[in-house]
C-alpha cells in the first residue's frame, strides 16, 4: 500500500523550491502565470519524451538501462531545450535570473509529470526511491534545464551568440549532467545529496551575478533613455547627431515615413523608460499597475512599426537601443498590460 | 555637485545634480529625516537612476513611518522622466510654490 507521505515527497519539493526562486527574485522578472505556463510546457515535454523514448528503444533495440543512460538524456534535454530556445528567441527571457527560473520551471513540470506517472505505475516502490525521485531526479531535471538557459543567455552575449548553433554548448552540458546522474556512479542517495548541495550554491551564484548585471544595465540604460527623451523634447534635435542622422533618411524614405520614424524613436524611448522605471520600483518594493496610456503607446508602436516597414526599422537601429535585453524589457512591459 | 539644506519653510532644497557620485551623500542626509518630507527641486538640474533609487528608498522608509516624500517645483525635463518612467504614480509631485 502506498504511504500517504510518498505523493508529497515525490511531487512537492521541486515545486516549493521553484516558488522560493520566484520569491527571491527581487526584480520580479517572471510573472507567476508565465511560470505556470513553463511548468505546463515541461509537463507536455515529459509526455512527448515518454513516447519518443519508447519509439527509440524499439528502433535501436535498447533495454531500459541503456535507454536511461544515453537515449533519454538526449531526447529529454533536447525537448526541454527547445522550449527554452523558443522563450529565448521570443524575448520572454532576458536575464540569468528569469532564464534560470523559467528553465527550472520547465524541468520541474517535466519531473512532476514523470513522478506522477511513476506514482501510478510503481505503487510498490519504497520511501528511499521516492526520496531520490522527489529530491534528486526532480531537482536534477530543474537544475539542468536552468543550466541550459543560463549558458544560452551567457553565450548570447558573446560574438558566438549570434550563431544559430549557440544553444549547442548548453545542450551538451545538460545532456552530460543528466547522463551522469542516471549512471548513479555512487549510490542514488549520495547523488541526491550532492544535487541538493550543489544546486542552491549554483543558483545563488546565478542570482547574485544576474542582479549585478541587471542593476548595471538598468542604471546606464535608464540614464541613456532619459537623455534621449531630453534631446527629443529640447527643440534642438535637428542640430544633434541624432537629428542629422534622421535628416539623412529623408533622401531614402518618403516624408510621412520619416515622420513616423521620429514618432517611433520617441515612443520606443518612452516605453523603454517605463519598463526600466517599473524594474527600479520593483527593486525598491513598489508594485505599480501599467496604465491605459502605456497600452495605447504599445498599439501605436505596432502601427508605426508596420508603417515604417522592415527597412525603416533597420535604418533606425543605430539610434535605438535594440539589444536582446532592450527588446525583452518591452515584452516584459507588454506582459503587464 | 549636489547641496542639500533646509529651506525657510522646512522643505529640503536640492541644488545641483543628483547622480551616482552624489547618491551616497544624499541618502545619508535623507536618512536623517522623518514624517512628511518636501523636496524643493527648483534648483535640481539633473537626476539619474541612482538618484531616483535614493528617492524611492527614502519614500519607502518614510511610508513605513506614516510619512511620505513630496516633490515640488520639478522642472519640465525631470517631470517628463517621472511621468514616462511611472514614478509619478508613487510620488506626489506638486506645482512650484509661489
């Protein structure tokens, strides 16, 4: 008979740890609904992995142990990585902290569904097995996907980060850790203990580094946006380098498009300032709602982007901050509406 | 350079630039104030994110003691920064006193 303690031990620790991660993020970069979405995505990946692993075992004539050692880590980490690459490419993660949290959530969702499956199908397993599954395997799933996300974000800031294969180093590390874990070179309990010891240290380091980086970006970015706004409002735009650059666009674009480009620069700057203001306020414990005026600005920005077209947007890249973090902040602000 | 001092009606006068270099000194000065504090910004010509952080921290501390931070005589550029960053939802920003 299944002990009443086993389901909570198998399912809850990883979810409680995830909640703690969300709580300790002082900038509140991730919304709870996004974290729940990542959990669900991780759960769906677990379902897909189950069938993919089964098919590959048949195809390659593998037994359960060989599959666990080599095939499952590749299949499962690739699918979880695909979710993270989607979040990355759609600017839903911008910093190491939200990358780590969303990565851990995808891994946790995977682990919860996997452990639920085992709860239903191996009712005779003893408490030690569930301690390993609940604290070891589940945390490993969260940790390796978080590691993948962190490496993806770190590499994205290097020159190599522009490559479409920039995700490969993170994937190799994730598969490697997963395969190492599955081999149980030492006893499962020791492996679990090591996981529980290393994971908080790793995530603590990620949080500290990320908050420092975010603080620096926030400070310099806010001041640059404020300076740009001052220039746009000063009446002296035409004599500035920005004004002269916009003047050169008159030869390449029709008058109304140049006017829309100027409006776009202004709105983009205002929204960037709003996003950074929101983060600064959160850092200091203030949570304010995003108002209708901001919503209207987003709609106008979308209209202007269409009006300007892809060529026009490329033309204004030199005067706008359009790094991945700058695009992420607009996504983050849009999500608050 | 930034100078902080008390005006004739008890408001705190900020003169100069509240930037990263001055944030520490400004924070120390404001930490000594309690209750409802009015900042006269008529001679404040620049504020950076570090300065805004000082105001936020001070406002939060004052709110905990049923006080608040009130900004008066804010010039149009600084008012724009407060407005577009959303800080106007937190701080009471009053018109310049006659």
